[in-house]
């Protein structure tokens, strides 16, 4: 193994366009947290080779996740990372359209590590991977698999002599989708590292279905790291199981899609068969469900949340286990959800109202955030609710992010500091446009923001990103729309909150791609037809950025 390392100059807080004002008013009399820095997490893709003007999709990263190793202090992160994919092919004309495919057997699960509190990051390069050196998770090609993103991370205690203990060391669990070589549907697999990504154990399959057309999607994972828990060391994995028809088939709208959970009690070596937590039907009466999230409480209770429906209306639902994941309650309502439009006005990337959850390990309080649409102002806002009695009842939701008619917000994440004193919430945002506004170059500006609760009071939303970007420079591989993924992630120490998001500050729109999206041009080859802007920015260059906030 070799490590690619680089020093990314820290981007300090700077003056931004007037449109990037505070996301929500600052509370009077509350001492605000301090924005420390932004830093780029992923490795910058190589410059375009001779004869090319762009390097899409190798410069495309999204859907970041982050965790903290409490033993070493390292920050570990992951993302969908296409750095190992080939460049696009085709001439990009009506007779020879461009093609930017996902190549069979090429992994897309990137891993990154920081040993200095997120200021600088390294991205390992793993050699000997079926004759290749790769920059994504190792060990998959040997099993006839390719890692395929949707990354989720957690860190748990190591198991030695039949007992879990942080004194034994730590294990990084990296959950992701994986495609069998030549296969049409993915499995859910988990890789494990005892040394923050220097080495990895062989990936283990978590999904237990044997149906070759079942599509596993939207994974989540959490290790019980509280030494006082009776189930200390257990690891829980959840996901959406699209049954039978396959996620991308014509019948996808109504294919059964239960939320399922599996657990490991032996450090991820083996996993239980998946248990259904929800009904499976997805139809006009029942609605569907997606976006599960899982966390554990200080007493070992396991909480699984997802966005489902009750009486034709979207609802956050939860299932709870008090016996280490052996059994779960039926779905319990948490809060009504007004789903945000997908896409939001002025952009074309997809979004959602999936929940993010964390549990206060000092008090047992359960905190949940999601993106919610305010119809009166046509604005997507960030909502927060809390339960202080194990999910039996929930406080009335409050708005903690966004600003009516100024910002649309999405993909929020919540993290509670280990000592329970701070609740940190981060979210990406874009400038607001009226309903019906078309997407395109320069239509909206993208960034990120945060809010912190301390001693029961919110300090007020503040800008987290130190530079803005244009999401029109991002793209699906098919070039039909912008793409920022489906989520972003927050994590917290006792003194610092971290939020990672997909950032477009280093990307630039491409006229040939915009023409194709609007139906006025042939499908282009961006590597031939999307030259860099005058500042050197490239089309498709979506990066993973972390913002750090000191308490």
C-alpha cells in the first residue's frame, strides 16, 4: 500500500456574496461558535491528459460520510469517488454521442483519513488489487465484486479474547453497496479496518437475500460504542430492500421496499439475517419508505428511523429494540414531513427529506433533523425534534436552518458531542428561486451552513462554507442532470463539530452539457467539449469539503 498525501491550504472564513447571509437569525445573548476552516477531503484528480480538456468523471465525488476514531483521534471519511473510472468516450456529436459509463469491476467507494483534526487529509492507494493500484476500498475484486458507493461509516471497539474493549483498539466499519462482476443489482457489504484504513479485512456481505433481482439500497450503520451498554460492541446495519422488480425497472414506483436491519455481535465477522422493520407494500394507499438511519442509546437501545407514510402523508417513523437488536417494536410515528421538491427550483439535482439522527450518550435524548418544505414561502427548511423519554413522545418540531425566500436547504445531519453538551447540525444550501425557475449556469449558488445548541439554546444559523459554487457544474454520468448525491454527514467531539458535504466551488458549467440537458444539443463528450474556465475549474469537478466549527 502507498499513501497519496497533500497539503490543501486551509480556506479561512472569508467575505462572500451578499446572498450568503446568515441562514437563520442569531439568538440574542448567546456566544456563537467559531468557524475554524474548510478543507478539501478527496484527492484532486490528475490534470486532463493530452488531447483532453476535462477529466470527467474522475473528478466526481459525492455523498460523503465521516466518523471519529476515539482511540486514535483520527477523522475518517468516505464518499462516492470515481477517481479510478476511465474518462468519457465518443466524439460527442449527433452521430457519435459521448458516453461516460460506470465500468464493470471499477470500485467507487473512496476512503480518506486525517490525523490533525481535519486540517489535512490523505487518500490511500492500494496496490495488488487484481493487478491494479486503486484509490478506493481494497479486497473487492478478489471476491468478484466492485465497491459501488453509498458509503456509511462507524467506529467500534475491537474484539479480543471474546470481549469488546476500547483498550483492545478500534475498528472502522465502512458499509457500502457492491456489485458482483457482471451483476445487475448490488449487495450491502461492510469492510473493516483495525488501523484507520492502512489495512482492511476482506469485505463481508450483510444483505442476506438470495433473490438475484432484489436491490439493496441506502445503507446505514452504527456501532454501540458506549462501554456502559449491555450490548457494547454490537454493530447494526439498516437499508432499504427493493424486492423483486429491481430498483431501476419500470415497476420501481410500486415495487415492495421494506426497511430492514441486521446485526453483528462478533465485530462484523458475521451478520444475522435481515429483519423487516416496516411493511413492504409501496402503492397509492401505503406509500413507500426510504432513507433509514440507526443509532444506539446509552442503555443499549437501538433506534432505527426512516421516511415513510401514514394515511397518504409523509411521516418520520421509528422502530426500537431494547434487546440488542434481537427484536424490534412496530413502526412508531415521530413527526409529519412535508417533502421538499426534488429537484428544488433553480437546480436539477435530486434531493430528499430523509432523517438524520443521533443519541445523547449522557442523557439518552434522541435528536432528529430533516429537510421540510414550507408551502407558504415555497422554501425548504431544516426541522429538528427531540425525545427525552426513549422515543415515547416527541417535542414539537422547530426550524433550525434555512431562511424563507432566501435559502433552500437539504441533506441535514445532526451530531451530539460525546459529553452531551452540544448538538451540532450542518446542511448544504442553495440560494432561493421562485417555484418553476429553470436550472442552468449561474441560476443558483451553493454552499453549506450550521447551527449549534448549547445549554438548551440554539446559537443561530451561520455560514459554514468559505466559498460558493455553481451546482450546474456537477453532473450525473449520463449528463442529463446536476448531481450532488443523496446526503451529507456531521460528527462532533466535545470541542469541535465537523460537517462534510458535496461542494461545487471547483466546478464550472459546460455549455455543451447545458445544451444537451435542454434538448438543443447532442450528447457531448465533456472531456473533449468542456474546457476549463479561466480560473482553471473543470466541468463535473464536485469535491468533498469538510467545515470545522469550534465550540
